[in-house]
C-alpha cells in the first residue's frame, strides 16, 4: 500500500509502505527524535545517573482567606455554565424530537426558558452551597495542619 504522505525526510522513511494510525506515527516520530537527536534534549547515551535531591526547605504558603470566596464563585460559575450548556443541549434535542413526533415546527425558545435556565439556577444554588462548605473546610484543615507543623518544629 503506497504512502499518502509527502516525502519529508525521515517521516516517509518512518511510515514506509504501511498505513499507521496518526497517534502511532506521532509516537514513533517523537521517539525517533528523542533517540537520534541528542542535541535536542541534552541526553547522551550512558550518561544517565540517579542522584538524591535535597529535602525541600521551602514551607508551604498559608491559605489566604480572601481567596476562598474567589474560588467558590469561580467553581460555581463554571459548574453553572456546564449545567446550562448540557441542559440546553438535552433540551434542544428533546424539543426537536417532540416536534418531529408531533409533526409541528419546534419552538427552541422553550429549551432555554423552561429547561436550561431552571436547571442551571438549581445547579448553581446546590454547587454554591456545596463548594462553600468544601472550601471553608479545606481552608480550616490547611490552617490546622500548618499550626501542627509549626508546633512540631
């Protein structure tokens, strides 16, 4: 089977006359580069050795209380956006199927008003409460662990 790819140096040599899936071809190209072009990654065969890294002397940062509401609002917004998008998708599909079965032209505004908006509103309320509880719990836990770590020094 002839190759459909143009001759680009090692690429056509790599594919040869076989049909290879794009992912496998990409993997083969990357492994060829890592193997044969040592200048690109700074690796010389036989020069690898394992060394122990020193322990990290940098302490973790304290959580900031003013970032908790920011994280809560960001996660709530993202979850609400995702819920709105998915419910709108399913609402549109449902309205179209209902219109086809009933033999009428579907009114897609119903998908926005009566399906996607209520689902997104309910989801945002649930996510706001859940994420607030989780983030406050996380903030207090990190603070307590930090105090325990400082007391043990």
